């Protein structure tokens, strides 16, 4: 189900002109099927982290770890 959801997100992303962000950059480098599995993996990790830490999803969340 996660992969089917990721494929739907990829189709929606292709309909927009926005080429910024993680998914459009991934689609430029990888096959759409590989990108769908990568997105499903990312979503599964987010869900796991939220359930493990008993937190709600926040779209504006920023990690305390600095980006390198």
C-alpha cells in the first residue's frame, strides 16, 4: 500500500511545475519505480518514528541535527 500511495504522489508531482524538493530531484536521477520504493521507504520510516515516539505529524518539523 505504501508503494501504491507513493506512485500516486509521483503522478501528482508530475502534474505540477514545481521542480524543487526531494521527490522531483529524485525523479530526475532515478527510474520512477525506484523513486516510488524510495518514497514508500521514507514514509514508512516517518510513520515508524511517529509511532515509536508517540508524536503527531508536523509538516514544519525541523531536525535538531544540522544538515551537512
